[in-house]
C-alpha cells in the first residue's frame, strides 16, 4: 500500500506544524465553521426529524417498540415497526438533554469525524493536495443531505466499514472481525446497512480475486465466512430477516419514489456538486491518472447509477467512492525545476501536515472544541425551520374550534405527530403504501376532482392544514360546509361547519 503522504512528510522535517495534521484541521474547521454559521439551521429543515423524535419519545414512554402505527388516524391498526429505533432513541436522548442545539452539535460532530477519518485514509495513498480535493468533494456531497435524521448517525459506520475492508483487501489481510458487531449496530440504526452488505460482498470478491492461486481457496473461505456472519448480524434486529427485505420493498414503490424529492433524480438545471464530481472523474480517467480494476470500476458505476437515479444517494457516492479509487490514482508528473522551487514551501507544508497529529495538539484541539461546543450549547438559538413548523396555523385551528381528524400536507405530518395530533399522512410513506399515497396526491393536486370530497367524507375529516400553494386549498374555499379560518405565507386552515364531525382531541393537541 502506498504511503505517499506519510513518506513525503517524513522527508521534510524543516516545516513546523506544531503537531497538527490535515485530519485534525478538517475536523476543527468543520466544527467551528458549521457551528459558527447562522445558516447552519438548515440541518433542522426536514419534517421527518419531528416524527423520529416522537418515535423515540414513544419508545421511552412505553419501554417497547411499536408493533402498529401509533401516530395516524388514517391507518388504524396498520402494522408498523420502526427499523431505525436505536437512532431515534439516541436523537431523543440528545434532544431531551440539550434541545435542538444539542441535535445540531451531534450531527456536526459526526460529520466532522467522518471527514477526518476519510482524510487520514486518503493521506496514506495519495498526495495531500489530492486527498484534500476528494475530502472536499465528499464533504460537499454529504452536505446535500446533512440533516438531523438517522442516516447521518451511520455515516461514521459506513466510512469505517468501507475503509477497514479496503485496507484488508489492499494489504492482503483477512477482514477484521470487529466489523461483524458493527454491522449489527448499523442494522438497528438505519436501513442503509443493506448497502454495507453489498459493498462488503463486492470487496470480498475483490480480495479473493486478488489472492494468489494457492491462497484463493483459504481467502474465499475466510471472506465468505465474514460476509455470511455479517448477514446474520444484520438480522439481529426486531425486524429479523424482514429488515433485509425492506430496501427491496421500498424500491418497488414507484409513486413514493416519484413524489418525494430526495428520491427523485438530481436536477441538473440547477448547480450540482455532483456534476463537478462527474467532470473531475472524467478528467482523471481521460488523462490516465485514474485506472480502476474492473471490479472497482463496476462498484463505482453502480454508485453513480444510484446517485443519478436518486439524489438521496449522492451523499453515498461522495463518501464511498474515495475509498474505492484512492489507490488507483496515479501521482502527478514531476514539474519543471523553476515551478518546483516556487512551490517548495507550500509543498513541504502540505506534506508535513500529512503526518499524524501529536498528543499535545490533540489535547488542545479537544479542549478548544469542547469549549466551543459548550459556548454554542449555552447560547442556543437553533430551532426547526419555519417551513416545516406551522405553529401559528395550529394555534389558529385551536382557537377556531378545529375538531375531528385532520387532512394535512405531507410536510406538516412530522410536526403534527410531534405535537400529539393524529395525522392523515407523514414521512413514513413506506407504511402508507403506493395506493394510499397516489389517492392522497390525486386529491391534493386535484388530478381527480371527485377524490378530495370523497376522502374528506371517508375519513370524517373535521379540519385541514395544507400548504398555501396546494391546489386543494382553492377547492376548499368554495366547498359547501367548509370555512377558511387562517392563512399565512406557509399554511392554510379550513374547518368543517356542517356539524358532521364529532369533536375530538385534535384541537387540544393543537393548543399544546
């Protein structure tokens, strides 16, 4: 395995770095930069954060996992068990201890740690400038989906899983067995563990094919055992083997995949860091600096396919691809003597910072990071984004005597659940299913003019909480027996006036 960064750094001892390193600088820069930016409140801009916290709260209160849906009025008794229960417990614990600011600090720490780990891995295989470039791309692509949600909690697990397996393959070692319990942990935190299993199987095949003919049988036995045990470990969850099938079932829901933005293809009419990444890989390939073995190439193409199909996977491509291609990127050609002299000082500095950080620098970094986090927690100031928090509309609904089941916009479902109001729909679209989701979207967008009145009648809806731009709002304004009681730039509330609904607990939930 090449040691470009470390060897070069050892050869240039005349540069003083005070014991710091690139991974340490990246971690500190991410921590201070993110928590010092007023715009970083965007990590609390996803409505799913609300229902994940409500699920964790439900588990703590009931000391059990839900076996049926506890949050909606439209799916009474529907089978549902959260497959991210461990992440939801962790998020809820942090929220109860440190509020919204604590959740922001948590995801920033995980983000910073993941980038630092990636940078250390890359420094052992390529020049520091190249390692910085790919780490920067990874950070930017991860930022596209940096939210207070369970998938961020497993980014470090994904990085460690792929990094440790690539190390084992390239050093002709057997896989480290500590990854097996890591897979069990991952499977209880987020459904992306199935991607980890797929990557593990592909890297196992890579290791077997790279072995000598005499050692291939032993390598196949050891790597095959590792993959088999990892699969078994992934089933040590409340869902058992059904957890393995969840991703397959999810990908077979076309209405869901077409209607939820993060599962659509990236929109290249808008600036995309993914497009720049693709151009970079094309340049490296066309200039001969990137020459991948055929199996690594197939793995990279599979990740690109997923990212092109679902923008949700852009983050995965950004994080995983550097591990797969790092050892195949050729070093830069020697430059002219004059240019080398002009860049000598900067070059020595870059290589000196490639060495591991010294204990003293680590101690100072940990202390300064802890002080900064303490100051951020004390100052607070982080809160969920206004566009997913229709608080004023909820108050107006309560004051207007809103009663009975609610018909709500998708993006307001998480907040309603968090406030204790049974919802019509929320971000758990896999539970509702394609047929239900299609009927809901047809009613909301007036695809079928008869659908909205029928849904309101079938589900005994007593009030609505819809996004201002929803087509159904105009129909409700003219529908007999319905009255608009509130409107702002975010939401519109209508209540039924024909007396056909029995007063229920919705209004009390809205007034909490």
